[in-house]
């Protein structure tokens, strides 16, 4: 069973207690989150786990009136692909 939880400055997906995917961000100033890292274990790739984690950061930013700087290449690609993220994208 998979579960997504907030841990520190990011979110992780666990399966059977093991972290199989994660996204981390660094708070910047008073209103921005810089996504600096996404990772999915090789055996779990291709299941949209990283995409779901980036989406979770977007939701978190909206709920907390923050902007997002997608500094890692994967997050940046997701922001370019998902026009609905424009409201939180700090460029």
C-alpha cells in the first residue's frame, strides 16, 4: 500500500514503510518554495509518482498562499506541461 505524507520540507511516498519517491523544497523568503529535488526509485518509475508529488507541492502552495520556483529539471518540465500551475509559478 502506498501513502503520501509531508516530511520536513517536502513530501514522500512510502510503500510497505520504505520511501519510494520524494520531492523536496527550500523555503525562500516569506512566500516562496523552491523545488530542488524529485526522486523515484528505479523500480517505481513510470507510475506518475513524481508528477503526483509535484502536484502535491502545488496544492500545498495554494493552501498556504505561496509561490513555487521549480528549480529541479523535472519540476520545471511539469510546470511547463501543466498550465493550471501558472497561478503559483514564480518565474
